[in-house]
C-alpha cells in the first residue's frame, strides 16, 4: 500500500479525524497561526533569519 493511501486511510479513521480536528483548533489560534507562518516563511525563504 502506498504512503498516500495509508495517510488517506488514517484520515478517514476516528483517530485520524480527531487528530485533524486538534490540528485545526491549534491552527485557528492567532498565536499559533503566527508561529506556523514564521516556520513556513523560514522553510520557504521568505523573511527567515539566516
């Protein structure tokens, strides 16, 4: 089974849905959104301190 199929299967499971809901709740917090944006920008080279 491919990795993508395994991930998709997990996402459809009760545990997967719980993890997805927790991630959405975490990402919706303004403080955490700022942290996520900082990491994303650092990874993709936009405004990262090097």
